[in-house]
C-alpha cells in the first residue's frame, strides 16, 4: 500500500488535483506495480492452476466469506476469481462514498427507462451503483450495518425453505460480527468474535442528536437497536468501520487468509461462462478472461457463484441455465429451464434537503483533499472523513398501508447550512428483472425495475414518508431550536404544483427517484436454488449471495449477504466432509 499512500499524500497537498484525478493516478500506479497481496497470495507470478477443489466467482460479501471458510480446510484448494481490482486508500475513506460512482470500482450500470420514476435522469434511467473489485459492493456501499426483521427470515422459511428461519440464521449473523459498541457488549443479539468490525460513526454531529430528540417528540423510541427490531424508533448508525476506516468483505475475510497457500486470489479475472456437461448436468469449471486471454479452470468439487444480484443471473443464463425461451432467443443452448432473473426486488425512495440557520461541515472533493482532515482520519481514525456519505442516523416508521419505511439522516451535505433526509421503502410492491442483452458476456445485462408501477401503494407510501420527514423537522422543538426547515426552493420540474402538496411530493418522488442498491431475489431460493443454495437440477453449482433471497429484508443487504456466505459455506463444508 506504500505507493498508494504516497499518491494520496501528494493529492492532499495539491489543490489542483480533483478526486477523479486521484483515482486515475492511483489506478495507473497499481497497474504498473502489483502489490503482493493483490494477486496469487504472496507469490505475484504464481500461475493459476488447471484445477481446484472449489472455484468461487466474485469477491463480494458472499464470495469472500465462502473463500475464507472453505480454505480453513488445508486439504481443499480454493480459487477466488474477481473481475475488478484490489482496494486502495481511496476506498477506505467513508466520506468518499459519494464519489465512488465515478471510478472503476463501479460497474457503471443503468436500469432501463422507467415509466413512472427516474424522471430526473437522462432517458428516465436510474444509475445502479454496483461494486467491482475485492469486496464487491462492500467497497462502494455506505457501510450501514442492518439485518432486517425477524419476520423476514421466518417468512423465507415459511415459503418452504427449511433452515432459514430467524433463529436458524441469527447464529450466522453473530458468527461474522465483531461489534465494539459499548452498550451491546452483553447483548445476546451481538458478538465480539467475528471478522466484521462494527462501531458507531466516529464523527458525531450535534445535528444527529436533534434528529433523535425530534423522533422522541413524535413518539418514536429513542436509541433503538435496529438490528433487533427496526420499528418505530430512531438511532445513530452502526457502521462497518474500524477506527473510522471501511471494513469491506475483503478486509474482513480475505486479508486474514491471504497467507494460506491453498487459497488463490486472482483479480482482474472476468468470468464469462460456467462450464456444465449438458448430458450429466454436472458443473466442470469456468471460463474467464485475464490479461486479454481466454482461460479455463476446472473444479473437482463445486463452483460457487457469488457475483451478486445482477451478474449471478447473467452468468447462469450465459451458461445455459435460465428461462428456455429467453435463452433460445439469444442462441444459447438450454441446459436447465429455471426462472433466473425473473423477480428482482429493490429498496427505493427519495432524498430531500433541509436548511438550518447555522453553518456546519461539508463533504465535497475539497473536503477530501483537506490536509488537516486527512491527517485527522489517517492518524487518529476520527473526524469528518469517517462519516459515510455524511450520514449518521436512522429512523423507522410505518405508513397507513402498514408498510415499513426507513429514514436515513445525513447531518452533513455538500452545503454548510443543509442536511438531508432520505426515504427507503422497505417493503416495495415494485418488481423488476434481469435479462440478457445478447450472448456476449462482456455486455451488461438488461436491468428493469418498475418504480411506482401498477397502482400499488409505493407512491402513497413515499409521499407519506416525505411528509413525515418534513413534520419531524418543522414541527418539533428539537429542530426549531436551530431554525431548521425544508429548503424553500421548489424542485424546478415540480414548481408548477402547490409547494408541499401531495401532488408536489408525488412529482418529487417520480423525478428524484433514489435507488438504494439493495437488489436481490434474481436467483431466488425455492425457484432457482434449493434451501442448500444448490442450483436446481445441476450438480456441483451453488449460488451464495443476496440474489437467493426470496424476500427483501427490512434492511440493507451487506449483513444479510455475509450471513448467506457464512451459512452457505457451512452447508458446503458439511456436504463434503461426510
């Protein structure tokens, strides 16, 4: 990491460099001189073997956990293939979240044009930030640690998926968790023994205290542990950082295992197809591209697909597993007819700005290049740069329809007298899909999502949540003390409507549609994989990532993905240890 630190140090002393230029120089330096860990453990030129016991596709949360746990058995060889690059100091800074979308750490996906949402984006296409690199989306997410509700997992089990009820998955949440928050040290719902470190945001803004006080004034429970019950409450955030630095899945699970000689990590390795014998339906290996060359590697036991809710269904379909009519349309021989990519679930909502009569810190490119702030973060793990996307508060409410909504409170924005509240529809009725554009594995798939479609409650729910956010700020003494109010400047595309009216909020919702990057359910359990995560009808192939969830949790996806990785790895180990 020495070269990257030098580059970053040069950056913070030069006001002429932008964050984008920092990234480009960091990336170029990484390409010129590999860091030993980045490839093939500590032997940078060790060739990829012809055969491994297990091949793991994708170094996202699920893949990193599986690679770590399987390689604990020294008798098993494990290859982890990742299409992206390694992390850098740049991805370690929580406040840099807002700018990661401009880098190669993002796949750069866009959803298809929406009929009833994303009007504020070009061609009505919402951008979908998905992480590309060691750690997957855990190097681009906002690091919020949430699990969802007990009922989410009980519902998964009730759908016929034995072993996935809350009491059965809770041990796997605890297995990965290392929570240092003082008030949770004796909780049966938290652990201090896992790989993933969790702490409070290390920059504590006075504005988040106002948010919690205001929630209490409206009858919400203050300082709840939302990992147990995200219901009618407010709290500061629990985040996946250690001393103010991002803890990605790679940091948590691959770095501790990097010296294992039976674990081979290969970055910049784009998998293009899973090889399956069409007669026996047995998985043989994978094809991938590395350094411009097509390569093949074989599996003796299993291939574990952990490429995420967009790329996992894409790879299955490219490999002959998916809806037969769709595969035939693209000239792909059908090996197994399964509803891959049919049911995409996602959280979405809106973010709005509020004014306050006092100035505060901001997060901009200039902030990230501030010498004092960088030193405060790098030396002491504190300060403004530890605030992920400027956020440090959660609230949970229910709409008249009975649906849950999360409120994200960001006391720090890009303007000194502003803060932001975002709405997250936790139980949206909207549905989507992932399909193939063609059979070229280098082309992105087609991602469709029906924001506010089909006269469901989603739009009414978001309107209610936005009005609640305004009430929280404008009708509580806590925020009146700092003269906080909704920004009086209407959104230009909605200024023809009465300000703050339901029609105005509907217009805001449909123009400023915010997807929260929690896609799941595209390889859903019960339809595409069984409760052991084995692809139905195929030998030696499992999917271990958020795409297997048949129900979207009342929470963000990082922690559930790690849980899936822990549980999936446990099932694989049991199967092959018989």
